[in-house]
C-alpha cells in the first residue's frame, strides 16, 4: 500500500506454492505476482473503512470472532 499526495494505491498479489518452495530451498523470500492494483482518492479510501468494518462485523456475527494477530494490541490503546 502506498499513499501519495493525491491517492492511495493498493497492490494485491498471489504467491504460487511452487515459488514458495523454490525460494525456501534457495533461502530467499518468495516473490509475489501482482494480480490487481487499486487506486483511489484519499476520501474514497477513508469512506471504505466503515464499509469494510461493517462487512467484517456481519461475518463475525455469523461465524464468531475472527482472530487477528497484532490487531488486539491496537484495540487496547
């Protein structure tokens, strides 16, 4: 994710299992293949926060709390 003066850009990628195995054998980090890039204004990015929170809250109502390592510490602040 990158934030510039006019936009927020997010790259989403895929890491093939074969790439992970090969990289592990070579002692190197596996590379990701970029699948999609999403760019939006700061305002659009900020408006996505409550939308995503609502989707996750609905899912948690259906399946229970989703464990998120590292997130619990932020909730305590």
